[in-house]
C-alpha cells in the first residue's frame, strides 16, 4: 500500500468535489463532517507525533479510529450519539477514498468495519393538546411580536417541520388561496407540501400584511426584530420565551424542555392520535423511512384528541 501519500489531497477532494459538487449536500451537513474530520485529524497528528499537514494516508488505521472513538467517549465525555455521528463522517471519507484510489481498498475496508455503538432509544417528548392550547392563549396578539410568534407557532404545529425548514421559508412558499398549503424544502433537497388549516393561513396573512409584503414575495417568511431572516437560534428563543410565559399558569410545562423538535413530535403524535395513516404522516413530516415514523406508534396512546381531529380534518378540506 502506498503509505507515503499525503492526506491533504484526498481530504480536499472529499469536501470540495464529492460532498458539494457531486452529492450536493447541505452546508450544515458539510460543516458537521468538517468538524468531525478536524477532530479526527488533530487526534491523529498528536497520536503520530507530527503536524496535520504531514499526515499520510497510511497513518490513518482502523486501530487509530478505535482509539479516537475511545477518546471521544472517555476524554471528551461525548455521548454515544455524538460518537456515532463522528464515526459516520469518518466512514463517509474512507468510502470516498476507496473509490478514488483502489490501492487503499484494504485499509478502508478495515476502517469501515469499525462498528457503530448501540444506544438506548430515548422516548419522544411531545406536548398534550391542552399544553399546546395554553401556549397559544398566553401570546399577546395586541403586539406585532405576539402576532408574529402566534403565526410562527401555528405553522410549526400544523406542519411539524424541522427548525431549519421553517427558517428557510420565504413568503411565496405559502399558498394563501385554496387549497392552502406550504411548500417545504427538506433534507436532501427533497421538496414536500403540507396542508394548512384556515386559522394558520389567517394568522400568516395578518403578519405578512402588517409587514407590507406581497404574498408572492421572495422575502423571508419570518424575520427578527432587525428585519433579518429568523435563525434557528432565534426560533429556539421564541419557543423558550413563549413556553416560559405559559408555564406560569400551566404546571406541567415547568419541568419540560421544549424545543422546535418537540413541536415536530407533537404534530406527529396528534396526527397519529387522530387516526391519520402512517404513510400520510411520513409524507407530512418528510421522513425518508417509514421506520422512523413507526417509532411514534410505540408510544402508549392514552387518548385521542377530539378537537385535534376537527383541526386535522379541516386541513384536508383546503
């Protein structure tokens, strides 16, 4: 095996050609892989007693990968989930390297054989119907900020979209005439549509009209106080702020850690409790596999929400 080939060229090709040009992965995925490879190469350089720029392909062995994973868990106190994410990035790089240069096929196979670690499946956190309604009741609709947050949370709850999907929305992605729906650009550049019930559309209309923006505009759907596109961190802050206010009069919210993904789980559970077909829920949420959606079935469903049934059925009519 040609051990004297520097690692710089394969790493550059992996990020610039393979991930961006060929696979067209999102910037968030590229950054996550970059961080993983940066940690791995830094560990390899220390382990081999040389700088990163002097690392050779032959320095990166399966035993080194195992030592790196042990370092993540024991020295950096990373979770199994984080450890597996780092390993996924390393696997992706060595799959690319094996195709790029078959001379490295054997060591790449050894590294690809390093297994992921099993982890306990966490229980989905979701809100009960009354908790969701309580959050909405505590939003002051007399203020511009309140009207924005009301429209935002209604859209998040009715679609169950991911945080990044929501902040990436532009005004023209929403169809304000019948049939009402929102066009979502999801993971892997996959596009899907979700129906919207009339209450959500009216809240969005009021918010957009207040900003003096045309319904066909390519401007961001949600903006912050400076008029800039709302970020994922801004979305987390809004949810935290609104839940905190609601928790003053709703004891069950006091001990809950509510995130944008909690609303996603909430939408899925309420759809399931309303009798919506699993394949429809999968399409609604943009899951790549039905197995992901099936995880919600395993949660004990204590009751179905009658008013949510009404809401979901109303959404299908538009």
